[in-house]
C-alpha cells in the first residue's frame, strides 16, 4: 500500500521552501495547470508515501483542530537535533500541544511547530535510538 497526504495551499512556493529547505524533504514531482491546479509532490525517493500540495484559483479553506498533527520521526538523534536547529534558525517557534504527552519531552522527545499554512507538525526523537 502507498500513502499520499494531499493538501491545498494558498502559497505553493512557501510550502515548497519550508518542506524542502528546512525539513529536508525532496521535490519528487510536480505539475502545472492540470484542471486549473498546480501541484508538487514532496517526500523522499523510493518510499511508499509522500505529500502532495496543490494550488488553484480557489482559496484554501483549512479547518483542523489542535489534535490534527503530522509526526516526523528522524532516523537518528543527530538528525532530530539538526531539524530542530534548522527550524530555530528559520524563526520557526515551537508551540505547546493540546495533548500533554507531546509536551513531556522526557517521554515523547518531541517539539511541535506550525508549517506555513498553520498545520501542526511534531518532530520526535522517540524512535531515533
């Protein structure tokens, strides 16, 4: 089974820069003016999942709550720390989670932040051992 997480955005370039330049994903494909949509596929080559971000003439209408989260588990503690440093160096603030588990860094090894569209992402070193 393969997985694609698709989301509409109002600023495709800002999302592209954030997910590639800061989080370290790669552009694995793109399209322009397909039924009035432009889009990009971001992930890592040879994996069974990726993100798709699209933009059209219609404004994105994002409705999510505080428990809607993407959790990223870097392979190593070093990679986790590098991502956190990149986020800080790019003026990305960490925020508290509604779920207390993610705020207990001793247990979860996690930091939560918002992507450019305001969606919550967690970086956790929990599985990086």
